[in-house]
C-alpha cells in the first residue's frame, strides 16, 4: 500500500477556511524545507551526490531487467513467471486461489507500470506502452476478477497513465497524438465494476465478471456475502478521479456511499472497524482490527480523500480512527490487532507485512516519532531475514515465511527520508537494493521468495513490484533536477499511481455534506485541519531520528527478546521476561503466583493433565485480567501450533557450479536422521553423481564414482535410512533422494520430511535431503548438459560465489556452451487467504512409501521395511521453532496427499539457449556494478 504523497498548503495553524482555493503541495515539499537543514548538518553522515546518483542508476538498471523480461517473455499475459521465463495466463496454470483474482487477461503488469515509466524518465518506452495498451488490451473478458485489485491496479493504472500522458502532451515534446484513449478505457472499466455495487448497503461484492457483471446466470459470482473493509473502502480515489476526469458523477457517488456505510458501522465505543463485513447486513464477520491486511488502505484512503477532494468529513473520520489506533493497536514499536469490542485485548500475537505502509501514512499525518519507531523495528526484522516475512510474531520469529517482493517498506522509507532528511534512510534503501539483487534477481526478472529462511524462490513477479517498488526506490535517490515533472503536483494511490491534485477543483458534482457529525461529536481542538508545520514536527537537530531509533537497534535478535508484561509492571517487579504460554510450568511456584494474579486457576486432572480456567473478576487488577486473557489465548494457540513448531524447517539445495553460481535454489525436505544442517552453517558442498542401483536399496556398485560426492538416488523400494547407510558406506558425503512420482513439485505439494526406520540412526552422519520430481529433474538435466554439477546442501541459501562467477566468465568468453537455468519454484496462497495449515488424512499404511507427520519423532514412527516419508506443513506458513521447545508428541502416521495432475513442463519452459543469452547479459550487467553492491 502506498503512503500519501500529497498535502494541502503547509502551515501549522488552524484556520478552517476553504483550503481548496489555493494551490496544494506535497507534504514531502514542506518536510524537505525543514529537513534540508538536517541533511546538511555536521555529523549527519550525508550520502554523497555521486553515490545517490549511482544508486539511482542502479534502480533504473534493475527496472529495465524486470520490465524488459516481462515484455519479451510474458506480454500480453498478466504477469511474468521469472523462473520459467513465461507469462502467467489464468486458467493455464495451477490455481493459486484468491491471488489469481487480480488476473483478468488484460495485460495487468503493463497497465500497472505505465506511470512508473514516466517517473523513471522513460518517456519513449511509455509512449510505446500506451500504444500497446490501446491496441491490444481487451476489458470485455468473460472472467471473474477482484473488484479491489482491478480498481487499484487496472483502473488506477489507466488513470495514472492518463494523468502523466496529458502532462507530457502539455509540455509539447511527447504524446502529441494522445486523445484521452486511456481515460476512455478507464471509463469502460468503471462501468464494468459498477454492477458489484448492486447491494442494499452500497458495499460492493468482492468479485465481478467483466463481461456479465454479478447476477447474470453466466457471471459465476454474486453469491458472496462478505468482503474485507479495505476491499470496500479503497475505491474513493480512483472512482472520484474517474468522475472528475469525465464529469460522470456516478463513480464518486458509489465510492462515497460505501465509505459512509463503513463509517456508520464502526464500533462506536472503540471507533475501530473489523476486518470482514457482511455486504448485505453490515454485521462484522471478523471482529479483529489492526492496520495490516484487510483494513490497511481503508485508513489510507480516508486521509488521502481529504487531500484530493477537500472534504473535511474524511479528515474527521481519519482522525477519529487514528486516535483509536494509537490508543489500542499501537504498542510501540509494535502494531497488534485487537478486538473491536474489547480493544484492550490483543486478537493475535503476530503481525503481517502489509502494516509496513503505516509509517508512511503517519508521515502524512505528521506523527513522526511512532513512524520512526515502527519503521526501525521492521528494518531490524529485514536485517535478520533479508526480507520482511509475510507475517512474524511479537518476538520476531517467522510466522509466514513468504515474501512476494512487497513495496510497503520501501514506501515508508521514502517518506521518512523526505520527512527527516536523515541519510540513514538512504542507507536503508541501499540495503533493499542489495538484497533484491543478491537474493531475488534471476535471469528473467526478480522472483518472489518462497521462504525467507532458506532463500528459495517462487515463480511469480507481481505487477505491484514494477508499479511501486522501483518508483519509491528511484524517488528515494533522485534529486529534483532528475525528474522531468514536479512529483509534488500529484498524490499517490495505494498502488502508487499518480493522480493530479488539480482534480480537487474540477467537476465538483458531489455535495460535500459533512455526515460525520451525524454519528459522533468531535472536538476540533484535537485535530490538525491543515498539514502540520514541519518546523515543529521535530527539533532542528540532525540526531533527532537517530535518538528515536537507537533504543530499537537490538529489538530483534537471536535470543527472542521479550518485553515487560503489564502484570509484572503492576507488581512493581521491574523489567522481567513475561510469562509466555510456551514457557509455563505447572510445577513452578512463581508461575502459579503470576497465574493467580491474572485470575487463572489451575486444576489437576486424574489423568495427570492440568486444566486452566480464567475468571477475570478474580484478577488483581483490570490490567492483570487482560494479561490473563492474553495468556489463555496464547495457550489455546500454542496447543494448535505446538506440533508445527516442533517440525524441522525446510532445507536448500543450491547449484553453485557454472553457469548457476548459486542462483538456482531448490526447496528440499529434511531428514530426521543424519547431519543436522542447521548446526553446520557452511553446509555440505560437493559434485553430484547418480548411484547404481538408482534406488540405493542395495550395495552401491559404483563406489569409485560416489566417493567424496553427493549421491543422487530415487525414492522407493526401501527405507530412507537404508539408502543413507548404503551411500555412506560407499564414501558419499551426502545424499539427495528424488521423488519417483512423475510431475510432483513443491508448487503443488506441502513440504515432506524423511523419517527414520524406527531404530537407532545415530550411525548415519551424512546429510540427506529430499527433492520432488520437478526439482530433482533440474539437477538431472544439468548433469546431462554439463556432467560436472556442484551443489551445496544447507539450511538456507548462501551468497552467490561471485569470485568463481567472475573467474569463470573470463575463462569462458569464447565458450559456446549454453546452460539451462530453469529454477524450481513454488506457488503459494496469498497471505490474506491462508487460514490453516494443509494436512494429510490419517489412514492405514498400504503404499510402500509411507508418510508420517513432519513433527513426529522418528522413534514414534512404526514402519515395516519400506521408505518412510514425512509430510510437513507448507513452509510459507510455518512458524519458526520457538526459543524454548516443548516435548515432542507422538503422532499417527498419515498417508501422502494425492498430487495434482501432471504438468508437461517441457512444453512450457523457454528454450535453454534463450535463457542463457539473457543470463550472459545479466552477468555482464553485474560485472559493471561495484562489488560491494552485490
């Protein structure tokens, strides 16, 4: 989600006159006027102009790499699949659930990227792109799409493209032929979205068929009853802009009605809104409230609607919500979801990555201190994991391990730099650039991270990566003279599309009736009616931002830091680690005393178990009662997560030899025996060789070839431990078992672990990993092509071997060999859609390759004389092991989940020669960069 870029005239004081009568400028402008002194102050450590320009040019090169690969390998498809170098066409790839609702066969990435081209001074490419959109894009497809995603990405992209097109035309150098074609397409799309608003509440259905609407027999939608608050509340900027551009008021009217309904349905005592609402009754379906997924851009658009439309009611609403957010949700530096009816009670113990936009929004609000605090906390998480996980716990463990290259943190970094002028945020941006190039860059673009812990990739490059990430990174390092237009004349939408501020005085067909005061009385003295005077946002002190960040430098570390519980504060015991559910011991007198003060009773059952019951009225204080509720909630969550936390995390197989150099990372399943790669950080590195017999179930007949190598073998016909013992006896330093189920892939199956044989496996000392069939074939194909293939078995991907890569590049300048760079990936559910972990079903073991739960201890697995195989939950949604582990619980065996239908990957993969040609260009580009930037 994008932080606001625009603000009405500066000044800190208070007249409530018609501010729309004077020119509006960006908040960034006013903030820079104050921060320019800070940036130049002695000791501020300002980045040199040459370094800023170099980093800006590097952002341009990265954008070219992503955009050109989309246009070459994917267009006119909606998105690029960067690992297999092809376009993602809905219906031709395995369904990813709600994530695919953004795809409408309308060249999504190109439309989403239009105004980015102009921001990056690529006017020639922009003109060509606009012509392609006008000529090729069809908006009348029989396809069901998300109203929210289509609005912010496609409608917003068309309006942003139109905004900069008319600006360029007015300048007289480019787009002289343009006659509003993008606006005509936007209006067509707007009418196609209107049927979704056919509800009594005015809240839109979450999905609409572009061709048949909602209630048509062929629409295949219109039966939904719920939508998220952000889905219904993130329409006003695009719809109002469409009305102002065209003079057709119906779009703005519908968006305003939806916002009015949400405001009326807020919880009156807390002034918070829930995550999900019934579109017919207005009842809250999910009553938790936060600033992340499901609500985020609703708050953003209230403040920006005030900026763009000049309607005071939107500012009143935003300030009312913001007061509630800072009162209940903000627990610096954390932002934790709460219950709307009991806002002092946390609704969950983890945060999602979408809240990273909030510091940027706080900059627009003028509340700098908490913005700095939350941003710094997020940066510490990034420094630990290279990227921001989709979700992480309050003690900063990974909760959901995916990272789809989201831009929200870069957005907040940009706005904080504009607010403070602190060069620290330039260094933060530099880190983001380095991590993208080091860990996400692949020959055909940039690949999302499937798991930030292992460095494995996912075959997706979402359109928002081009629409937002490069825009914010470029603006972070660009000076005013680097821009071909004044960015301060525009406001950013949540997808970072540009809408001109002059729309505020154009085609004002909507009555600005202030409906807010019908619902609540507001004290004007609590609200800033204009942008705050930036001279008083912070003292004229270059160390101001640093003084706020400093206490948070060690907030994220390997020891899982803990804060102070309110229960212990009330005891006056000072800063002690709070009692967490996973640490509780029924035999500990101190723990029992804390429970008593929280109103929690402990009952010993006859079977030896203990039962916990809480009576809030028995707590020592109301604060202790809240802590008791939180403890009970953690205990309930622990009971469902304990098994997941005890499982082994995924491992990585990284191809490090020519021409891969560590850039191909395959997600591998671990073994419950052999070397623990998490305790051997360097991993095991060696050349791979196929053993004979291939199943590894008897004595190896080619020991000379296997000695000091990593053995490849096929799953089946005997137990995994037996295979490991046979290759270890032959002198192998490690083993990789490849699934014999043709077409199996981590794209469609959960992570598996290899269980032991029920006996003592301490004699097995080499590491063993498991690859699905698709990932295993990548290594086998590489062997057929190059013979000598070296891999690294490790707990997570390591940095690429740049020295060897550069040396090899010099030695092979005249080498005509072409290499296959296909990389395994795995698709995953959108983080908002993940609600529970996939599990297999219990059944008798009839298949020779039996399965056992990933968290099961090897001694608890009862298997005859065949392979045992252990499925785990999807690593993208599996919490990291806690700081303190509980006892392992024996589990029943489970059968393997039936794999999806086979996919003919050979017909979809781009020719090897073409991939390698791109790769060589990629390597040359890297050689041109400074080594320290890699």
